[in-house]
C-alpha cells in the first residue's frame, strides 16, 4: 500500500517506480512597466490665432465666417462672466494670507480658510490646464541638466506646505556655455511652459529665517514662472541657496593645498625663532641675536604670504559661489511672470481662454461635419487638426468641451449618442440667451 502522503504528491499518470517529473515552475510575473506620462491638455496657441486658423477653412463661406467669429466673441463673453465669481472668490480668500499686506508681523493661522483657498485655487488651475507636479518629478535624474549648473539646497523647515503646478511639458534643446564660453554644450531637457509655485509658511519659523526678513511667517507665496527646465524646479524657492559641488571644491581646494604646503614647510623652522624673539621683547626670555631677529621677520613675512594666499583662495571660492547664486537669481527673476495677488488675473484669464478654445473647436468641427458625429470621431479629428496646423500633440478634453456646449444649448444629441451642432443662427440666439441668464444670476 503506497504511503498516502507520497501518493498524494505523485502526479496522476506517472508509472509506478518512475521518478515523477518536477512540477513546472510558474512563469515569472512580467516586470511592471513604467507609468506613461499623461498627455498634455494645454494648447500652447493664442486664442485669436486658433480661431482665425479655424475660420480660414476653405469650406466656409463669408457669411459662415462672420457668424462663427461672432459666436467666438459671445463664447468669450460667456466664460468671462462664468469666471467672474471664481476670480472674486480667490481674491477674497487670499487677502488674509497675502505676504504683501501692510505690516511685517506674522500672519495668524486660519486652517479652514487656508484649506478653502487651496481647494478654490486647485480648481482654477485645473481649468487653466495646470496639473500638480508630483514629488518624484521635483528630483531630477542624475543625467538631467538645467540652466543652473550648481547644486541647490533649500531649507524646507520654514514651510508648512509646498506645491508645484505645471503645464506644457515638452522636450527642448538649449545651449549651455562652459570653460569661460569656449565650450558650447547642446543640452536636450524637459521644460515646463509655465510653472506655478505655492509655498505656505509656518507661523513659527527658525530664527535664522526671521533674521533674513524676506519670508513672512504664516503667509502663502504664489509665483508664476515661464520656460523652466525640470532640473531647475528647486531653484524657484525664495530661499534657495547654492551648495558648491565636489568638482568646484577640488578645483579651488587642490591649488590652495598645493601652494600652501611649501610655504608652511618653509615657515615652520622659523616659528621657534619667532616665538623666542616675541618672548625676548615681552621680557620672558633673554636677549636675542641679530640673526634671530632676521629669521623672525622672515617668519612673519611667510605667515603674511600664507595668509594672503589663503585669503585669495577663499575669495575665489566665494566668487564662484556668488556666480552660481547669480544664476539662481536670474533664472527666477527673468522667467517670473506674476506674484501673489497679481497672479489671479493671469490665472483666470488663462482659464477663460482655455474654455473658449475648447468649446469653439468642438462646435466648429461639428458644424463643419454637417452630420452627427460620435465623441471619439470628433475628438480624433480635432487632435489631428491641431497637430497638422500648429504641430502640437495634445489630449483634447472632448467631454469637457461638449459639456460646455450642452450647458449653453449649442449642440443636440440623437438617440444613438451622436452629436450635431445647432445651426449658426440658432447657436447665436442660444448664446445670447445664455448671456442674459448669466448676467441676471451674476449681477442681479
């Protein structure tokens, strides 16, 4: 009688006495593929240029162009009214946290008000096609390079919360000069067209930060930048400081050691004589000979030379550090577009433009088709047109665009889920009716 345990381990169909085949190993799970980067939804095209390109379609006659242009203007007015309330809400919520308000005293905490402001700001940024830059994107890869060649350190203990938002992420080439301008390196790196930096400071910040006097405790700093390499995101902090890298330390430190050691070796034998002379003048030791006095003076000269040499090397070190700090300051200064309260007008204007472009393109291509279209077909046609006309590859927000048109009653949907544009005359009347309704709701 076979052992029940052994029998249970022998595969069915294995002859008695034969060695069973080892069980097949389970196939290894495939390595997880990296998450693909989300496609950009931001259209880096001016609203007027986009509308004029759409209106240049040869299939349109003069009357259609005039009516479509009028519809574009009415859409712009509609979204201007739609975003009037969010603009005023953001300004009102930010007043309490604005670091530019009168006085220099710390701003007392208001957690609920701050959370309401951050949520309203996040909604407005999404409408303008900004997306949150995740933590892993803030640490550039080892091979990535930006305009600032130095390592940057940020004392983050003064911040309660820091956020980065970006739009228009794409690869670009730029030239980086080195070796006093004699060497030109062509660098290919990832850039953001626009970056929003938000930093909420703690109510109690370290004493060294208070002595600096530039950061106001409890405030929320808002800064908008353009054309920023991914590797330079950390340089946008208001308290970013340059840290000398190993290469710079070796370039400046090795010559200092190599030049200082011979001077020091020549001085050491004369130091005892120098101490004897000093002791004699102070009355501690006996008289000294003239030759010893000369050696003491030579030792003093050597010490002065060593001090001058070390001082010169320190000045070189500080000069290089200030040079890198200048790069950090210039990168922030010349690419800065808006700060604090002035930022909201730009943000809401960008949101309005984005909404108008999306709604107009969706209506225009439905109107041009002359027959109902599915969402997928409409989305693909708009994306192909943008790529062919402006060489931009974007993920067009078709659902969002159609929701806007449906809100203003500019499209109709059949029983099979296909969409068609209302006739131009009806669309103009619907836009005018929507304007009147919004005006009543907004202004009373």
